[in-house]
């Protein structure tokens, strides 16, 4: 595509954008009493205007039906989570029976590790990308320790080569092969939160399986951002949060994928609770855990209806827009951002893009390594009405999302960035 560094070009792209009306479906945060340019959907997605109604419905049921709301009315709470299955399956490329929405991300990661990190004899190692999100690091550290291993030895981190910022798939696969006999699990981000790099989940899964390891992904930055095909890629398990690209509210609920070949495995260890128990017998309060089939069998507590209701509002928007359409726009929008940043011709000693240049190897986030006055640059952008985010030690992440961001906003961002670079 031939991009141009002009406002007119950006506005023309917006005119032609079939998804442009989705912007009106979200509230825009305000800075200086104006709509801010919000490029932080990778951290907390904006509020869908419809979310309030979905919450109100449940509050109304609670007020009027109280405990009867579990079984009465059109959408009883007892199986409310089922309303989210189809939309969730479409977002991550799974069968409905392979997904469930519950709890929060790190909690679900622990629950998955209980089932899928089963070190035995020589096999006890976990491969993860170096610099993974801290919560994932802590989960792996404490899980390996829980099984009696030294995390420094059991957790194998892969780092980029000297002078590079992202991982090469060949290096990931080589590390899997190098640890073949000792590898229990590969557990990586689907997209790294810091660099925005998309990992080749299909190739990694295949390589992991070839050496007899289990392969799982944390899709916090991938869900609602890129297209996935978890079932066909043969991924063993995955977890993700819903408050980033999936716009389902601060601390919102989380999604879980368990491949169907594991869904009925009675021999997998689980930390169980009543909501994973065979639904027909759940209220008979009997001894002896009998899991539901599929991912639902990993549920522990009864559904958190309010976060689930918000997530439902959001998933309906994703269904309307369609992941394919969103991704098509996203690639254009992010490539336009990249083009405009390159056109600033900033010196590499000042500003460097550390996100992969190949659109297929990134989602909608561009991470800027800022080598001079990074914090000042960030503060200046924020004061100018642009909400981006800052990650220590010196990275500014900019994420134009296809649902509610426009080409014009990307253009304005680069214009202000140019000004800021001059000042900082
Ligand atoms: C955002 C994020 C988390 C956050 O975990 P919560 O349990 O939702 O607080 C964890 N891991 C990754 C990779 C993330 O990007």
C-alpha cells in the first residue's frame, strides 16, 4: 500500500473504512475536555456503551428475583457462561466445547499448570520467552518450586540474539530441540507484551509436540488482536484476559482454552470446585468430583455474572465486526503508524521501533525504544491528549486498535510526536 503523510490521506482512509462506525460504540476518555486519542487498548480497552445495559439487566434480575435468578428468567445465572461460548470460540479459533470464561488470567494460568505441568523423572523444564510478563514469570517460578525444582534451572528463558530485539522462530525451535529430553512444557506469550512480537504458535506447538512436551500460550495480548486457530494449531491449552483488546472492563474475566483431546481426560490433575462438576448433579451435593466434559470441567467457582455480562456486550461487538475484518484494518492502520514514524526520520540513537517490521509478525502495537528523555516524551504526549503507555525502562507502546481508532488519529499522533521530539 502507498501511504502518504498528509491529513487528507488519513481522512480518506477513514472514509473508506468499513469499520469506522464502531468508534461510536465506545466511550472516549477525556483530556482537557476533549476526546483523547486512545492508543492503550493493549492495556485496558475502552468501555462499550452497551456494557451498561448488560450490567443493568443482571442488577435488575438480582433486585427482582434474587436467588431465583440462578434458575429463573430468560438467561439464568446457572448457565450464563454458556452465552459466551460461541463468541469466545470464534475469537480464538476453537470449538465451543474447548473454551470457558471464568476467573482471571493468572489464576487460570495456575489452574492450567496444575493440569499441564506434570514434571516426571528427567522431564521437568519449562521454556518461556525471556522477559515474559511478570505475572507469568511468577507463576512459572512458583509452580516449579511447588514441584520441588529450582526455578533458575527448571525455567529456560529464550532471549533475542545480540543486537536484536525479538526472537527468531528458528531459535525458539532450536531451544526446544536442545532441551528435548528434559522438556515438560513450552509456555509462551502468543504476543510478547513488551515488543509486540507475534510468535509462530503453530510452529512452536509442532516443535514442542515432536519432543513430547505440552504447549500452552498466554494470549493476553493476542486475544481480540490477531486471528488464531488454536484448535487446528493443536495447542494444548491457552489463557487470556478480556480487559485488553477484548474491552471487557478493569480486572474483567478471563478465557481458557483446553484442546478437546484433553477435555475428557479423567487422569489429568485438577484443582476442582463445584462449578466444574457434572451440571446435572451439581446441586445434589454428593461426594466425588465428576468433571463436566470439555473446558467447562475446569470451572471452580460459580460464575461472576457482572464481569461476564460486560464481556458479553463486548463479544457481540466482535461478532458484528468479525475478526477477519478487524485484522485487515489493523494491519493497514499499524503499517500506517509505522510509515509515519519512519517518516519522522528520527535518529536511531533517539528513537527505535523494536516491534517486528513484518505485519504478520505483529498485532496492532508498535513499541518505541526511546533512548533520550523517554519519560519526558511520554509525559508530553499525554499532556497533548494522547494516551499511550510507558513500560520500564524506556519503551513507549502505541496501540491503534481497529475497533475504535482511526487513520486520522494515527496521523495526529505522528504530528504531535514530531513536535515532542523537537521539544524533548
Ligand atoms: C496483562 C497480562 C497479565 C495480567 O494478568 P492478570 O491475572 O489479568 O492480572 C498476565 N500476563 C500477560 C502476558 C499479560 O499481558
